[in-house]
């Protein structure tokens, strides 16, 4: 079994995933961003995550997409 990514974070279990999601969304929203490259880089990074972490990251990305306009 894999060790969870951020299970001992003092700011909450999913704090690091929230930061990854926020950074991903802000990069995509920048003018002239290479969206395909950004999404590919995130997909490569996420391959190491557990299914639970991936699902939570999807939720957090959706949250930030709605909140950042």
C-alpha cells in the first residue's frame, strides 16, 4: 500500500492537493498558456497519487475553476 501524499499536513489532509489544484487552474487561466502542455504535466505528476487523492484533486480543480474567473 502506498503512503498517502499529505496525511500529516498541519493545515489539513488535502492542503497540498488544494495548492496543486490552485496552481494548475491559475496557470491555465493565464493569457497565452499552453493548456495541453500544462494538463499533460499534471497528468504525469498525478500518476504517483492514490485513487482517493486523484478524486479529491479533481474535486478541488472543479472548485477552483468555478471560483477563479
